[in-house]
C-alpha cells in the first residue's frame, strides 16, 4: 500500500512537470539559458581548475603532504584518520563539488570507510572563497569585507558541524591510519584528473541548469524566495538583491540548496543518505546564521553593507584572483611532494 502511494505520488509529479513544460516553455527556456550562462561565466571557471587539480593531487598521493599540517587535529577534532587532512582542506577552499569528489576518492583509496565518508560529507562540502568573497561580497553586496565575514562564518559553521557529528563516532584505529596509497604516475594522474573533472563538471552544470529552469517558474509566480532552498547561486543573489542581512545569506550558503545536495550525492556515489544530508545541511545553515550574526555584532564596520547592496557585475578577472592564489598554493604543495618523491626514489 505504501509503495503504491509512493509510485502514485511520483507519477503525479512527473505528469505535473510535463504539463508545466507545455504551459511555460518560454519561461523555462529563459531559466535554462540563465543557468547555462551562469555555468559558463562563473561556475566552470571557478570550479573546474579546482576539481582537476584536486583529482590530480589525490591520484598522485600528494594529498598526504597536504594533510601533514592537520594530522594532529584530525583525530581529536573530527575523529578521522590523519590522511583525511588534505581532503578536509580541499573541501574548505575548493567549492561544494570538490569536497564531495575528494571524499569519494579518499574512500576508494581505503583511508576511510563508508561510515567515516558519510560523516565527512556532512561538513566537507562548502562554497569556495571566489564565489563568496568576490561574487557575493564584492559583486552583489558591494563590500568585500563582508564577503570575508560570510565566508569565514560559513567555514566555521562547517568545522563546528564536523565536530558535532564526530561526538557520535568512535576514534579511528591506528591500523586504519597506517594505510598507504602509492599513487599513479604523473601522466596517468593528469589524464584521469582532467577526464574525471570534466565529467564531474557536466554533473554539476546539469543540476544548476535544471534548478535554474525550475526557479524561473517560481520567479514568474512571485515566489522567487524558494530559490534559497533550490539553487545556492540563485538563492544568494535573490537574498542580496532583496536587502536581506549577511547572516541570512551565510545561512543560505551553508544550506546549499537541493541542487548542491544532488551534486554531493552524485559525486560521492551515494556514500551519504539523503536524509542525513538534509539534516546536516540544516545544522550547517543554523550554525552559519548564528556565527555570522555574532561576527557582524562584534565587527560593526561590516554594517556598511546595508547601504551598498545593489546589483553589480562580477568579472571573471576578479574571480580569478582568490582562485589563482589557492591554485598556486596547491600547485606548490604538489611540486614539493614530487621533489620529496624523487629524493626517496634516488635513495
């Protein structure tokens, strides 16, 4: 009986979607066009280099070097093996999909099991600094200072979420931490990373385009606020142009929307259940709102944003500044790891 009701409900939803496609073809096409433009101008330039480089680092084993500064805090803070440090770092600076794909790679290499991977996905999927600081802070709010406050509050919320979920997990065993992944050769790692990054970008852009088309209908019906729960880029843009406060924008970023949840589920190959994912995103959103509210009150200079809200252009050259810095840091780490690897081989 329950299964029949579920199937009936699914059939009704599919039929309703088909009816809407016939009733509002121009509006949906316009929304899809905006989604494609968004992918071409912001999402692909901001995410693809990170996704390719993150895959390259993971495949060569350079992530072990990236994890060294965080080895001592992984177990007490997140109850994860020390090898997870590089993946956690990438998830904090690389963007939502980078964290999900990196966790899946870490699990495939055997450093973490499915339970640990599922728990990592509750906090290892976050917006990157290019999107928050430049696109939202400078481009929409007209205040890069507030962009940094939102970004740091968003990251702090993720870290606290990871700590909270870790309280229900056992400490990692020493045997699990002792595993070692040799890594692929540089040519194989490069080809695999670029190919996987391209396929992952298709998945990400597919969800962005789909939900942009859905949001066009909500905008037509005067319910554009729903975009805050469906697609994070459209949601934060609506919030900023509507004059909503920075803590609310931070909450929307930390929630991510159903588009981001679908991306996480797809890129992680189902390592986390959708129920657990939704709960973790709600926790992230609440913490992001609270932390950002406290930061705004502590740093009153950020209140200048209230007089600067307005729609502004976001240039790719501006987006590339924090993106380039982050990529240079990871590239330097990789080159150092290659040098260390060569020394070991020579010995």
